[in-house]
C-alpha cells in the first residue's frame, strides 16, 4: 500500500475506497483505475457489462475475471485535491440516493466488501501533520507532472529510466504517460458533470498484471473493422479511415500501446496508439520484435507459450456463433524481471564472482539461462461487442468473427517468423 493510499484510507475507510491510476494501462481511451492489488475498475458500459454477464465458458480463460459493480463518485477534499472514491453498490449511504440502480447486479454478484477495521488500526499512527505535508508534496509533484504531460502528449515513443534504489516495480508510479492521460481526462469529464451527476457505475475486473513484478504489456487492436453496428456515419467513416491507414486493413491487427522493461539500460519503453497507427506491416513486425527484446537479448523462451495460447484462442473464437468483437483489444503480458537459474553443467567456483550486472550474454550463456516465464494472453474492451444472443440488437451476424480470426492468424504467423529468424 502506498503512503498516499494509506493516508486517504484513514479518511475514507468507512465510506469507500480511494481509486488510483492504473499505471500499466498502455492503450484504450477509457480510464482504468486501481481498486486494489488484484482488481481494477473502469466505467460501466452496458454492452460490455452484458458481455461479461453472458460470457461463454470456453472464453473465460481468455478474458479478465469479472468481479462485480461499484458506485464511483468524484470528490474534492478540504485541500482541493480531486479524488475518485468507490462505494458498494448496495450501500445505504446518503449520497447513493440519486444513483440509477435499474440494472443493478444480482445479490450473488455484489462485491463482498472486506472489513477494513484492521486497515484503520494499521494507519492510526499516521499523523495529520504527515498527511498535510504529504499532500503538499503531492501537489508540487502534480504541477510538475502537468508540465511533463504537455510534452508527453507530443511524444509517441518514450524511454524512462527506472531508479536503481528500491524494488523495480515500486518505481512504476507515474511512469506510464498513457494511464496518466486517461486518468486526467476522466477526472475532467467527471468534474464538468459534477453539478448534474456525481454517481457513476464502474465494473470490477481482474488485474492481469498483478502476478508480474515488472509487467511488459502489449495492447493490440484486433480485427479488420473497428466501428460498432450502432456507430454514427461520422464515427463509422473515422474508424474505417483509421483501419485503412494502418495495418488493421492489411493484416487485421495493429499496435495500440506497449510497455517494455529494458533490462540492459534499466529503462521503460512506451509506445502509444498514434505511433502504432503509422506502422507498416514490416514496422509492426519490428515493434513485436522490440516487445520481446529486453535490451540485452530476445526473450525467445516466450515464443512457444504465446503461439500456443494464440492458437488456442483462435480455435475458441472460430466456434463462437454470431459474436463480433469490434474495437476489442488483445493483451500479451509477461514479466520483464526475468528469473534466472544456474545451468546444470556450470562450475560453482566459476560463478562465484558473477554479479547481477555481469550475468548477461557477455558473461557467457553457459553460466546463466532464463527459466520459462509465464505469458498471459487476454481479450479486453467489449464496449462494441455484439451477438445474436443479446436479443435487442437490430443487426444480427452469423458465423465467426472472420476479421478478428484473420488478425490472430497473421499475429501467429509474424511471431513464428520472428522466432525462426532469430534462431538462424
């Protein structure tokens, strides 16, 4: 738990949970927030909510686990700091009286709120002076971040040096420019609407990055078509243009965002969707290569697991009748903090003086070898998904989503090319 979160918990523990920016969001325009270590939340869109409620069993392993719905309000504390606070949807708080609960979750699906008494006791020693001082420092940081953000918006590929002190993963806060952009936009939208509406419903989803120390995340926009059936003519034309001017029209997939840890330099590399749209097919292949390269060497041990999961997902989607996953994304995630083990045939005396910095390829591949790493492949973002089983859609599609499947097959083929070329 961060000090800031701990301090705010003292004030909000009896009412709700302070939401923080989810620092591993690399794409999309919807704001994703951190609820706790293993859970994130995002604004509830009815169609996406319906998707998770009616999700086919065979697809569940390829989507985040759905964990319920919360009410989120925009609040301002005594010092003028803007906060987003999550409350239980079935709470009896006075400020929930204006919330539209017409499509409220069944009781079995409601979030089980933990007893936060222990958490309060843990934070009772935090003095008001400390809280005030911390807020003052955070405000100063906020002004600096706003200045940096103006520059970040003009940059499509960025490198940040991760501080050497402390755990690598602890240095991620405020590093990801895309998550900060989405968070600022969400706060602004809610601030503008505060006079008319201050209660929003958010869905809770599994945090797919929680198992990784330093998550490397690739967000791929899938399919040859991105606009939903309900899109306006202007929106439709805009989405068609984006597809035609990117790799979406040619291979059914384009880069929507990327975060990669460069072990060689201790830097984090970010690529946003604007850069991804400009890539040629060859540029897309090079971006994929870059995603699997840690700055010292290519993470070849990841390829087979990724290919296997993508192939399995393709097989599952080929059997899904009527589904269309327009504007949906596919995430590929692995740990940039690579675990290493001593090779069986290595002499312990020869390895005695090897430091962490010298255990790369230059120190001899015979000495250290990477262990097999866990790779995750998940579909996300279902705001424009349609299926004949929904019932109310005016347009009904038959058969599989050929555009998505086409993109998956090309993605598999390109990863295989990178694998084969790197082993020559």
